[in-house]
């Protein structure tokens, strides 16, 4: 048997996933998820710059959304909310009791988050959702793909103080103002200023940010 590399098949599958999940399409309005992550990237994603998602971005998104789709009960819904100009859609809302549920997948083992903290972006998003829904509790289900012999699902109910929800919302509003001004003036938010350090890894706009930083 001979094994012959077939990169054209790789590309065909990646293009299919990009089209299937509409990874090259712009979203209307300002979403909570837009404000959680890098504002420079959010702006460039919404601009007219045609930069294709990286292969890593496509695979990570497809993996997450594909598993989420399979785990979402048929009775669940995914409503869209808007508050103070920010759109928010929880992963699912069970019709049984109306509770919101955030479903996450991670390539890490369960020990990392069970014994440590969840990613900051997860908590910022969930806090924002709680504020919009006027709730102090939120259900989080995490599928740990790296667990052996099989992936492990662990669910928790997160309970927040009203003060921390208000502080997080104030932070979101400030970022919304920065992002809205960038859209209005068509000036890119300063690279590396409005992001987490790890977000620059494998980012589709890394060369643009580097060029803008050299220019400044």
C-alpha cells in the first residue's frame, strides 16, 4: 500500500466547513461575544478586508459548533436578546424550566478547570448574559475532550453577586463605546490594546496588526 498526501482534499473540506458555518459572513449589530474578544479583530472581521479564516480557526469552530449541535436537546431554543444596544444569544434555553445553559467544549482535561478557574472570556460572557437576563445564576456545561478513555461532561450552576455583574457590564459598555467609535470613524482600534494576549496566536489578522504597529 502507498500513502499519497492529498492536500487538495484537505482544502475542499476546510472550504466546505467555512461555507457551512458562514465563517466569512459579517454579523449585523454589536454582539456580546464581539465585545468579549479582541476589538481590533472584531473590527477587521466586519470591515471590507477579505481575509479568510485560518485552518485552525475553521477546525476549532467546526468542532465546537458540531458537538454543541449534537448535544442540544430538540426541545431547546436559542433566543436572541438585545439590551442597551448589545445582542446576546445563549447557547440554549430548555423548555422544561426556562433555564439558560452555556455549553462549552475544551481540548483540556477536566482537572484544569475543575481545580482552577474557567477562562476569563467564558466568565465575562456569562456575566453579561446574567446581567441582560436579570439573573444571578447561570448553568454551564463543559465537555472535556481530552479526558480518557472517553470525553467527560461536567455541569455546574454559577452564582454571582450583583456587584460583579454590574462591574462586568460597565466594562462591556466601555468596550462597546470604543468599538462603535471605530465603526463610525472607520479607524481600526489600536492593535494589541483591546485583547487578551493569547488571542494573537493563529489570528487571521496578525499580519495586519503587525503592519499597523510598525506604521505607528
